C-alpha cells in the first residue's frame, strides 16, 4: 500500500505531461482539444498552458520518488484537476475532447484522494 501515493503521482504526472504535445503547434492543439488554434493569441495561450502542464507533470513524476515533495505534489495535482473539472462544469458546452479530459481528470483525482487514505489504513 505504501506504493499507492507514488503510483498515483506518476499517473497524474503522465496525464499532465500529455499536453506538452501542444508546444508543437496548432495541429497538435487541435488533436488535444478538438478546436482550431490558428489565431496567434489563442495559440500563445494554449502553448503556454502546455508548457506549464509539462512543468507540473515533471514535478509530479519527480515527487513520486521524493517523499518530502509528495504532499505539495498531491495538493498541486488535486487543485489542478479539480479546478479543470469545476470550470468545465460551470461554463458548460465542452466539446468531446474536453469532456474526455474531464473524465480522465475525475478518475485521476479520485485516485489522488484515495491513495493517501488507503496507504494510512494499511501501510505495508
């Protein structure tokens, strides 16, 4: 059970690394989010988002192997995923690609919330 938190962080890290592909340009952003990103300002914002998610993903993966970082990493990943879920539900009208991200984030968030609890119940 002590491996649940590191495994959850690795999974969350990999999920957060996926948007790095958006740095490649508008075609990659179209594949990720199902919307055209030809407008330069939108492209800048989405590519910067990809960069920030890559940094967070790298931190989450590193935290899986650094116990002292795991608390802050769980908090950051949880807030990131919960924030996306809440924004998506509040705004509404998300396309299929963003709905897929919502469900992936919801599953990963559940794992991030359960992993520390299960690890404390049975710490072997």
